[in-house]
């Protein structure tokens, strides 16, 4: 549950997503591949889901990142990203119900390349989710096309664990709604330079892995839009009904 005194989240169903950018329909169509999501969606396997809060500049909880755990300890022990994502989706958007888990907040759902290119993504309610592209994705033409396709369908996209602007990622920076910057991987000067460069793009910036008061203070001074990390809240694991 959000901390006491927290106001209604500004996202919720987020029909009016701030800075929303729609990409045009691509002329080429590459049919999505089948992934483990189809096999797991609707399954009755017992899994654990953790959620970590994401806060805005006023320190209000406006979203949660959903994480898969193979037990109730809150520690990540999953090596198969596609399986982890499919388990989270099956659990939260199937048996538990997104509103009972999220309490009206948006859900950040991690996607690896296999899941992103698969057919199960469109089963997710676009008004309730932000599709978070994991840093392990190797960006190529197929990935950029798929992201443009999902944007055209009305989905919101986020880049995870971002540390540097590279030529491969530049096409995505014009598509995504959120860039999550891993503040642990950058020294203060490098972080300031990256934030300054990213302000040239339409995406809003989220400081992740903010684990101390000093890092939180530094990120606030840089004007981040959103915040996530142990300083604000650890992932809370729970088992479903």
C-alpha cells in the first residue's frame, strides 16, 4: 500500500499521459514470434510477485515496477527473463487482477527481446501498463519497428537501466515515454551530462537505484521527474490467492 498521506496517483489509467508521443504506422510488418507467455498466461502455477514503488517529484506513489520472485523472500533468483515476465503477467493480469495488486497505479512490466517481439504483449491493458525494455535487449531494426508498432497501439514504453546514449538507442529515444537512468553506474559529472543530453528528447526521466538520502538529494537537484530505489521503498513480495 502507498505510504499514509499519499494523494491519488496521477497516472492510474493514464488516458492523458504527459508528453505522450505516437509513432506512425510502419509500412513493413514483421509478425511477432510466439514466446513462453502464451504457455503461461492463465496457468495455475504458484508464483510470487514483488512490486517496488515509483514516486513523482512530490513523493507521491504513481506506479509500481512488477518483479518476479521464485519464493516469497523478495530476493530475485530468476535467470530466464521471458519466463519471469510471463509469470508476472499471468499472475497480475490473470488470477490476481491488476487493480487488486496495483491499487489504481500503473504497472511497469519488464520485457526482454523475446517477449517484446512475441504475441502476448497486446493482451496487456494499455491503460494500466508501461512496457519496460530491459537493458539486455540488443536494439536492431526489428526492435525499433516493434516499439513503433506498440506506440501506435497506444502503449507507453520505458528504457531500463540506461547509462549512455549510443547510435543504436537513438531511434528509441524518440519513441519512449520514460528513460530510467541507473544512478549507481554513473559518477555525478557523468550523470549530469547524461541528464542534460536526454532533456533534448521528449521522454521524461526516472532515477532508479536511488538508495541513499544523498543520491536522492542529487537527483532532485538535477530535476528528475520520477524516482525509484531503496531510499523510497524496497520491493514488497506477496503470494496470490
